[in-house]
């Protein structure tokens, strides 16, 4: 039976790539975690989860497919808050099951939100988690309720939160300036078994890193992207450096096009440096990265790129292709695109909470499933957390990266998961 038109919506343009390319190694799941200054009460967190879903009804959806497309269908299912029971970023989407596309778990003082990327992006997930944390604190400490919820209140309407902003801003007349595609150097080496992830986090004073970026006359994102390129280059054999090292950098399109959507609304740019052609100094890499950011991060360029990616779904012939064939095409395109980047770096930015919540919250962090190596960074309070997830056993790139920071006088606290340990 076909679902009522009010009860379903097609996947947005960015989400379409995830169902056909998800696998055990790269589950397309990301985790936001909030560490409190006290242990989590699971029963209260369950109540908070149900309240939060009233504000984010699109999260209460299951992923289904028809003959020509995937779609999100509303469901009566509720999330069941469980103690953390498996390694981070495990599979959530199962084509054979009718399940929610996110999970909420807790472990001691930590609240975990894991989300399948077809449902939302980092901005949407962070909005959900912040609301979840404030709801949790308002239930546990009723005297804080008014202050917490008035400050965290989401101004957007339900329809705004469920909007497909790719469709809203699609302009078929925009043209992107074509740049020659470049294949990237690639990391090689033994991989983590059983599809698990090596996670290494560096925690440091955010003011020190911002001051370092200013000393190099650049931004924090450009500085850390440049350092990551150098860290890759230090690990890639000389004979393979004829190709540049290229990183993908997700971009929050809400910063360029007004949108209150809680669904996906992001783009991706590629930023690279050829270490066989340039001196490879931090100053030179920064200058090169800064120029690429300047060229790519404009509303015009991002809009044109968005239009180019959306064009196929608006083509009548392409829309008529059966889903099983679309899946093969998208999987093939994704496999080919993997050769154009060595890894990824994503800056979630500064995370803020209502003043009443701050004494109860110690830290946020975020990391993403990957079959390569990815860095995610976010700041909260006085701390900057940089989280690396990797499919490789070697941690040399991470070591090279953090060593650049410590050599510049930044104090870095390193934490990592123990792959041999099970969740207790």
C-alpha cells in the first residue's frame, strides 16, 4: 500500500548517496557525544528523548524504498535509550528491518547520539543533541526548566525543519566553473579488523589554537586543514607524491543560503596541495589552502555546484531509471570519487548551550565512520576537541598532526579507544 503523501518524503539530494554505499566498514553513521559532569540517569534520558522528538518529528522516520527512489516514512516507533552496547558508529540502517535511523545510548557520564547520514547532517544532529541535553537537564533539575528551554527553543516551524533545502535552492540555470579533477595520493596499510574504527582524540585549549592561526594570518579551519595535509604527506612514500594530497571538506550550506532544515543541507569541497611541486612548508601550504577556500566558498560557486549535483534528479529520463540501477550507478560513482581524496576534515564549529546548562556539561565531541581517515573538530567552552577516526591500524598520520601542534607550543591531551576491549 502506498503511504499517504503527508506521511513520507523523498530523500534530499545529499542523502541519496548513502543507502547504496553503506557497508560494515563505512556505515555512514556519525556520533555526537556530550560528556556531563555527573553520571547519566537513563530513565530521565528516555523522557528527554521523547520530548525532543516532538520538536524534531523528521527524526521519527524509517527508510524505505520503492521502484524508483528511497523515501523517509513517518513511524510510531520510539527510540529506546540503552546503555552503550557496541563500538562507535556501528550499522544503523538495515534494509531488511524497519527501524529508526538514529540511536541514543549512554555510558557513565556520556550521552551518545548516533545518526545515519541519510536522515540529517552534522548541523541537524547537533541541534537535536543540544535540545536533548537541555530537556534532560530540565527534567532532572525542574528549577532550571524555564531558562533552559526558553534559550534553546527552536524558532523554526515543523515544516521549516522538514524542508528539503536542496530542492528550495535548486537553480537549473546556474553553471559551475569546471576545474580539472585531480586524483589524490592514498594511504595504504593494514586495516582495523572486523570493520571497527581506530579513534584518537586530541583535546587542547581553543584560544591557543586560534592565537596560532592568527599568528599565521589565517583561520583555525585553514590552519588545521593545512596541518592535516602535511601529516598525510609525511606518511606517503616519495615515489607516490607526484599526485597531490587532497582532502574533502564538508561545508554547511546554511551559512550561505537561509535554511532552518533539520535534514541534510551540506556540500563538499576538495582542497589539496602537491608536495612534489611546492616546498611543503606550513606557510606555503596555508597560502595554497587559503586560496582554494576563497575560490570555493562563495554562495555563487556553492550554488552552482549544488545545481550540478541536483540536475540528474530533475531529469525526467534519470528519474524513470529503476532504483536497482540507480544504486549501481551511485555506488560506481562513489567508488570512483574515492580516488580523488585521501581523507576528510570537518569543522563543526563552536558549540554553545544556555548559561544554565553549562555547569553540568563538560565536553562535546564528534566522529564519523570512514573507510579512510577523517578528522572532526568542535569546540565547547575553553576546549577544542579534534577526533580522528581511521580504518587503518597505523596512527602515524594522527601522530604527525598532533606533533605539529605540540611543536608550536600547544598543549594537547590525547585519548584513544582500545580496539581489543569490549564495552563493559
